[in-house]
C-alpha cells in the first residue's frame, strides 16, 4: 500500500510550523504594541465621533421635519387663532398631520399638541381632554414651569394603543403656535429603541463596547446591552453630544487584539528558538501517532473494495478512497435522516387530525406518547382544543407577504404558541389545520376552571405579542375541557362552532360553552317572512323599512347565526329587493344590478363584525331608497296605469300596440309597464290586450257579416290565420264555428 497519506499528513503540519515561527519572530518586535495601541485608539475615536454625529443628525432631522410640517400647515394657526367655538376642521387637519408624521418616521413614538387655554390635547386620533390623558403628568410638568423648552432627559412613556408597558422616549417641547407661541405646546416623543438600534448597528459586538451616559451621569444605554464588556474592557475615548448633554464612552473589549498585543515582551525572543525545536519534534511524533488509526481505516476500506482495486489499472491513494467512502456514507445518512424526519412529521400531523375528528383512535394513548410533544397523557386525561385564526387573511396576510414569507411567518407563529404555552406552564401541541387556522391541543394539569383561565391568559398573550411584533391580528376560540382522547372531537367542534360566528363575537377570545355544540337548523321561513315585510315597506316608500331591517339584525344576534348564514340571507334580501323595486327605472336597475350587489357582498365579506355589516348595508340601502323615492315622486303609478288602460282600450285595434309602444309613449321601461299592469289588474299586458280584442271580435261575429279577414284587421291582427289561432286558444272553437253556433242558438230561441 502506498504511503501517500502519511506523506501528506506529515507535510500538512509544515504550514503550521512556518506560521508559528512567523508569529514568534514578528511578535518579538515591541513597537507593534505601541502602533496598534495608537491606531486602535484613533480608529475608535473616529468611529465614536461618527456615531455621535449620526445620532445627532437623526434627532435633528426628526425635529426639523416635524417643525417644518407644522410650520407649513395652516391648520395649527387656524386652531390656535380660532375664537369662541372650536374649529372642527382644524382639529381634524392637525390630527391627520400628526398621524402622517408618526407613520412616516420609524423613530417617532408619538406627537401631540397641548392647548393651554382649553386644557385639551390633540393626538393622532383626535381631540382629548387633559384629565385622564396618558401623558397628563408630563404636561403638568411643562405648565408648572419645571421643564424648560427644548430637548428633555430620557423618560418613560406609555402609549395608549400599542405598548402595555412604558417605553423610553426622548422628548422635545416647542411652544405653539410656532415659533415662540405661548398658547400651547408641541410635544415630540422619539423612541429610544430607534436610537439604540442606530448605536447597535454601528458598534461591533465582538470587538468594541460603547456606553451612553445622561446629563445626570446615569447610564442610558450600553451597546448590545453588554455591561460585562464595558466593565472589563479598555476605555479609549469619550465624546459629548452637547444638544442632549449625553456622554459617549467607547473602547475595546477585554481579550481582543489590543489587549493581548499589549503583553508582548522581549521574553518571547528568548523562547523563540526553543519553540521551533520543540515544534519540529512534536510534528514528527504526532504524524506517526495519527497515521496509525488512518492505516486501520484504510485496511478496513480496502477489505471491502479489494476486488475493485485489483481490477483497476492505477491504485488510488488514501485521500481519494476515504473521500469517496465518506461521501457515500454521508449521502445515505442524510437521505435516511430526511426521510425519517418527514415520516415523523407526517405521522404526527396525521395523529393530530385523527384526534380532532375521532378517527382511528386505536392505541391513541400509545401513539401520543411516541409522536406528540404531550407527556403523561392517558385515557382519563383532560384535554382542551383552542382554534386560532388569522383575521382578514386575504387582505392582511396574502396580499402583504410573498409565499415564502407566509410560510416563514406561519412557522414563527407555531414557535410563538409553543414558547408562550411553556411560559404559562401549559402542555400544548399546535398544528396548522387550514391556510388561515391553527389548532392547539392542551393537556389538562389541574381542575377545569384553573386550566381554562390559564388558556384564556395564554390566548391573550399570544394575540398581544403577535399583533405588536408581527402586525397580525388573531382570533381565538376555546373549546370546553373533555375527558380522554375519544372526546377531543367534542371540544374541537365546540371551538369551531364559535369561530363560525366571528361577526357576532364581541371580542377576539371567546370561550365555547359545554354541552351540545351542534348548530340549530336555520329557520329560513322565519327570515324570509321578515325579509318580505322589509321589502314591502321599502316598496311602499315607508320609513319603517329601517326598523324592519334593524329587527332582522336583532334576530341574527338573538339566534346567534353563523357568518355564512348571515351573508346568505343578506344576498337573498338584495335579490328580492331587486325583483320588486328595480323595475321602476333604469337608474334603480343599475344600482340594484348583480354587479353592484356583488361589490356590496365583497365589502360585507371583509367586515369583521355585525355592526360593520349593518353600517355597510344601511348606507347602501339608504342610497337606493333615495333613488326609489325620487322615481316614485316623479311618476304616480296609479294615474299612469289608468292612463295606459284608457289608451289601450282606445287603440287595441292597432296592430303595432305593444309594451315597446307603451314604454315609448309613457316614458317608462317596458319591464316596469308590465309590472304595473300585474300589480293593478292582476294580469299581464298581453292578456289584457287579447281580452279586449276577443270581446270586440265576438261582437263583430254576431252583429255583422264581415269576413274573418276584415274582422281580424279591425281587432288588430294582420291576417285571419293569426286571428283564428288566438280566438280558438281563448274560446276553444274557431271564429266560424262560433258565429254558426251563436246564430243557430239565437234562431232556435226566437
């Protein structure tokens, strides 16, 4: 066997030998210590000064951008210059301007304007009284004169919408109206977290440390929260930010290049020669010792591949042979591990689905011990199912994120559920059961009341954390506690039933009631009667249609209907209203068309509560009602019907008389004309016209000797064939038979 690997192993140590000698020689020069010290301190001073300039420029830009926007907007001047009653438009414009400024800057926590005269505050959401305002104490400090105008020390601030715990902010106060007004104060709160991110991004966590001290000498922030590095490191530079009174202290951490180079001494030169000799002897010894296990490995590999080596013209060296064997082994192990993990995940997901739907529950406890993260479960354990659904999934989740980002966020949500469950001392098992819904199976550890309360608190923490950090809103349905794996389906069905009533849920975390969770059958006839009464009041131009619609929504809430049933009944309502009202005019046909109805249904699909659904529907129907009343007032249908009837009676002999003819004459749609006839005379226009013509035809057949062709022309038919066909359909006999029969009967009676 060729000893190529032995030679390679021996030669592979020589770069280490040369590197060791090089380091010992160059380390002997003491001047490296002084040069590195000077250059390190200089570089640190430049970096610290640049960081301070960056922080100062950032807060200055935020200040100038807000003041410039306030100076350009005349809403602030109108608000403070208004006399007597408050200018609502100015208040709205100021609030909108504050909201735009806050949204446009990632550094601004909040902005508000304090009105000293009225003791009120304008925030991004509108006008508020000072009493009870979230930052009332700070405003009291300002008005008392204890706080001077300009930038203030870092303080804690509690946001009224997002943060549940106070956050640190850097505040500036400016007199209003700008530039030196005394009628109010503009307060700008800058997030310290934004400044801390700037500091962290510019400080190397492995090499350097930086500490910020306030004007009172207290520590404001340490880069990367590394207090240990600041205590043990070497302080090099101190830079001041005069605007805020801050001091930035920076230096190098202990154990880095600056530190260990400092300990270089001339002693290393004395031991350099001895180190070289020891390194040579040690290399030879280690090479011989390390080659023995390599030789054993090669003997075992060649024992399995001896036939291949004999047939080969050139014998491979050890490196190629070991590399090929290891590559094959690694590939096989990788494939095996991958398939094992995939199989485990599939089995776990399948078990989760089986438990939720009570399918294939044989050996369910044993399978849970092997596959699920729940430990200690048995046939008498208590379980609770919690469903979590992403609100406005298509609008907020699918449209905002790519497919890869969606998968990443869903994976993150699973980890959040698991971590928060462990933090709440709960055993939970979470799986996605649909694109927008996840299920969490909890194993009970105490009595049901305590367990339910823990789960409710867990759901609240999840919803708050996800909304603050991922900007995603979640809803939770909590099923009742059940006993044994076979009853898990009951808890799941109860939680799912709750999630099907999101429109009627008044909060995002709802506990399902125990007992029979089956949804009662929808009383369709009851709601159709209510809808018909509503349409009737609408068609009669009665203002009571609003009360009828309110009654329908009250019935929705009393019967606790599912979201799908509510939207289905509203769709049926719009269709019925279209049939009854749209015939009045083309404008109503457009407003109640299928396209407009579909648009309203899309808006209703996006609504998140029954109140939003009601507001959307009322607004739409109010517009339709205005149009309907306008059309009804311009056209009195009773007078029009009587006029149309009189016109038909006078002109029924006109062969061109038709709905098109009437619509052109009376300036209405043909469909509306037919509708009016149906409502007033309970018969169609065609039947009414045919009845008039047949009555006249019978009279002419009995009293005259006119031919059938002449009679046909006189009653409005183009020929005798058409007239005869219609006459027979109405009377059951032909015109000729009718004349003969009636005249013969008359002769016999005389």
